[in-house]
């Protein structure tokens, strides 16, 4: 009897031993994993605030930011759906109220993650995924109570490209008994899965929305086709450069509409700044477009927060500067940036039971909805015919039309109304509907 009591007490200690009160004073945990010698990846876990007996009674959701080089702990956390916003005010639509959220700064060099030598930065998507496998192995070693908790990998922009590769490798590791975890779904929010389909959709999207005339359409489309030709010839670095030049044409023809949400108000001052940025240094302009919001005020505030108060509370090593290597991260991925990963999505659909949720914000330009729908409908998988015939239903959880949904087998596609690139922030109601559907958090204890 005594031995049973000791075991019960020990199990209870395992459940609570990792809980710390982090930034903002809520229950959190965080740490570094050396995923390769000299490569150190940072993770930050927010335990759910749901009224449950144990936090493991709710799912674990990983969030991977885009870029490559954008920080999950910064952008996803404070700009989109973490418990506190950039003004450190409580956010009423935070995911943390319903699920456990694990923000990961990846690839190494993003956010608080860092490398001892820039030669250790990743150069392709498979390397990124293998680093994530190393991290999740260590995470489960540190927090074994999450091994049986349903796991969901959600992502945004370039993060979606990383997420599908990560999910596929993780599924193989689970089947090979290398990792014990319960992987359920992958969520791809405005994800860079087939870059060229996005680029080729820009001109028509902007013409139909009224942001350019026929002359502007022709100029953008001509630049997009040059990008496509370079990609077809296997000139991957050149295709990335031409992608940036196509964005420059858009800046010129639209007077710098917001790439992340075409309906965001723009000032003439911002137009001049963006135009001059592309004129002075196109590489830096490409980085700003892919990794940041190109909003100096918000960028400065987030940078100050992450390198100030947050860094102190989380006891980040003094030599680590949040986001300090992210431009280098973007540059080292030039050769991989325009490569598609539709083949990996097909592997997930054909060879696993993992639910693949594709989410598109209809006001996003970078990963415009027409391009997303094109690659989805062209996927080579067993359920393609069934998906194409499937009905498209409304999303209206509170009587207001928030978007649309369509699914067949393990593929789910969502259109989010009134949302751009950052769907969790722009339309939290639609995003919560999607989160509930796949994590089933409201069906757990």
C-alpha cells in the first residue's frame, strides 16, 4: 500500500514539476535544445488556462512562424494569439484559454534560437525538419506527461512548408518507435506550399480587387512569369531574386498596398518608405516583406519587448539577441525558398491518417487564395476526385458568415472571411472554429 502511495505521489510530482510562472505571471515553461552541435533552438510553452484538472487534459498545439526567420515567440505570441498583446494587455481570444501552446523559434537563428557559427544555419527544409525532430524528442524527455496528449502542428506562411516536412518525419519516427506521441493534425495558415502558384496569382488577384489596371496587371504578370521560368530551369536562387523583383513591381503599381492584408489602411509615408527600401536594397526589402510587417513602430516595439522585459524574465543568455540572426536565416534559405512541398502534402494525405487543414485568408496577397486553391485542387492523392466533388459549406458559428469549409477524407480546406495573412488575429472566430474542429478541445475533460 505504501509503495502505491509513493508511486502516486511521484506521478503527481511529474505532472507539476515543470510548471513555472513566466512572463505575464501565468504557468509556463521554456528552454533550449542543442539540436546539433553549436545549434541551439528555443521553445516556450504556455500551459492552458482552461478549467481542467490537469493541463494534459487539453491538446498540445505547436506554432511555427514563417519567414524563414520570423519568430514564433515574438510574432505568433504577441502579434497574433498569445495571452498578451504587444501592449501587454490580456487578449480575450488567445488560444491558451483552450489548449496548451508551444511556440518554437525555428529555424535556428530565428528569435531566441541561435548558432555558434553562421555556417550552422539551415539551408533547406529537410534540415529544418530534422532539427525540429531533435527538439521534440528532447521536449518529451523533459515533459513526458505530454506523450499521450493529442499533438497538433499549426503554422503560418513559410512555417507551413516546415510543418508538413516536420509532420511527415515525425509520423515516420512514431511508426519506427523512435518517439512516443499522438500526432493528430497539421494546420497550414496561408502557407508557402507552392510558391510559384502564389506568385502567378498576384496579377489577376490585384486586377480583380481593383488595385491595378490592365497595364499594372501586365507588368506584374510578366515579372511573375520570369520567376516561373527561372524555377523551371532549376535556377532556385535566381527565382527567389525574381520573386523579390515581382514584389517591387507590385509596390510600384499599387503604391505599396499591404502584402499581408490588402485592406489595411496605408499612408503615403509608408508607400515612400517601402518604395525607397526596394530601391536601396532589394535583399533587405525581400527580408522585410517575408519576415516582418514592414511597420517600423510595431517592429521596434516588439524588438524592445523581446530584448528587454521578456529576455530578463526568461533569463535568456546575455549574448543572445532576439531576432539578431534572422536576416542571415532568410539569406541562407535562398536556394530553397521557391521550391514547392506539395509532394510532402501528398505523402501526408496518401500515407498517414494525419488531418491536413489548409486555411486561407481571402485578403492575403503574399499567399493569395487563388494560388492556394490551385495547388490544393492539383494535389495527386487518392481522395482528389472526392474532394473536388465535395460540398462547400458556410462557417457561421454565431450566425455571422465567417468563411467556408470543404473536406474529404483527411484533407480540410477553409476560407476565412475578412482575414489576411494573419488569420488567427484578423478573424479569431473563424480560427477558433477550425481549432475546435481538429483539436476537439471542447470534447476533452
